[in-house]
C-alpha cells in the first residue's frame, strides 16, 4: 500500500486540503479527510500541500521533444509518451495526420508496440485526424493525401491497433454512412477540418456525431444567418468540444465564453501539441510540411496557418483557471473525467475509491511535481 500525505485533493466537485490518498493494487482505496487517523502503508509520499489531481488524458497531440508520432523515428511514441508524463498526462491518444494508408499503418504498429509496454503515459487508442477532411479547411494537414471516407480503411487500421476516435468532415459525401460505421466499430466520431453548415452537422448529430475537433479552429464560423459549427458547439448541450487553451488557438475571451455557456461535462482540454513542444522556437515540420515556431506559436512556413501547438497539458489547465476564474474542482473534469466518460472508461478521472490510481501532483504554479501511474510513482 502507498499513502500520499499532505495532499490537496482536487477531483470533480471535490476540494479537500490536508487530505491523504491510500493506494492499493494500482487503485485508490481511500481518500482520507484532514484530521482523520492515517493507516499504515508500505511507502509514503509527502505531497507537501500540493494539489493531487486525476492524471490528465490528452486525446489530441501529434508529437513533442522533436518527434512526430507519424514520423520516421521508431522510438517517437516512447519519447513523446515519456514527455507527456512530465506534463501530468497519464493516458493519451496519439494523433495521426492526413497521410497515405501505409504511413498510418506504420504509425499504428509503432503505437501498438508501445501500448503493450508503456514507459510513460498509457495509450487508450489512436486518434486518426483525417484523412477524410474538407480541402477548404485543410489547416496544416497535407492536401496531397485527403480522400473520401472509407470504413474499410478504418477496419484495416483498427486491426493493427485500437482506434479511439476519428476526425472527419461531415459534409463530405459518404460521411453520414461513415458515421454509422464508426459507431458500429465502437469508435468515437469527431467532426473537424470542416465547413459544414449547422444543418449538415445536425444530420450527423442525429446519427451519433456529437463531438467537435479543436473547436473553432478549421470549422465553420458563427454567422448570424448561419451559425455553423462554432454555433453548434455552443448551442448543442450534448456536443463535446475539444479546446486548445493556449490563448493562441482560442483567445482568452473565447475560452471564457465557452466555459460560460457549455455544460462543463462537454468540454475536453487537449494540447494538439506538435514536435516542437518542450523545445525552443525554430524550424520544425508537421506531416512533412515546414513549420516555423516563434514565441511558442507554430505556423506553416508557406501560409502562416497554425500548425498544432506547443502547449503542455498542465499549462492548459493553468490558463483555464486563470482566464475563467472558476474553481479548480469545477474545471478539473475537463482534463480527464470528461475524456474517460466519452471513451466509456468508468474507472479513470477521479481521485476516489475504486478509481485507477493515475494521479498528478501539481504545485500552486501548476508545475508537475510527481506522477503516479497505476499507483506506481513514475516521476518526482
Ligand atoms: Fe487539426
């Protein structure tokens, strides 16, 4: 048994200073309030008053530390998985780009090898971002490999390694039937890189498409005569929105607006991090396209389009706390519980008895001091 003492436990709707967390067999056995007697344990970790929160789940990122998940480096997933742990991310969905099927298959093979023996964050499943997107909302995806939706291709890729979610444009011909196929395969559908109208999205939503990839970025803007997908994200209470809270992809006012109008159980913080994450400004690439990172903002060298972020997950939470002023016990569900619920995982996302002991210890400035994965201290 492991005992974490002097813990400021923050979990959805829970804020317990001076608490303790008892871990047994990789799961949380008890959360002990201040003043209650502490049980004996085999080892103790003194959190020193720091926050003990559920480990983050990052459902959308492409790389970090100079590596791209879809890149040539055979150790890319391992390097990024270990770097994610330093941000407090304990589970993740490595994310691909618009690439040929052979390249996606190679990436899934790499993810699968790591998934079986993770040295850092655990893999839930891969996020396929593209290739079935709209050319007019290409962003930093490679137009050379955009194609129409194919559930057969998804089945072939899923046979290599679990696919957790697929980002595609619902207005592309065949996408409604493709939505049915994803749901049959147990894969989460997510709409992105799209210029769908509100009505087109509604047709998808009626088939089970209830998620928007990097909300506001590369999607139909809100217009007063056509509220588009930004309108859908804000209006539809059952639609989950991914948010890149780096204050670049979404300005602070948009962060505040979304947190004001959306039910908090429908917001998913993500990083959308690319390979420059954790490194200095300079020249990098994304899916084979040249990218320049300046003041932490990654943009395509060719046209200045945003090309992923250099955001680290703990900083995303810090930004949301600062910009919204909401209590941490409220916003903390946007970093892991909502993700777990969406993916149908019932024992992740809370610091509560019975839940997997995936925990991050953060100081007052949101720096990661320690991380526990399955009850084992991996960092700190
Ligand atoms: Fe994207």
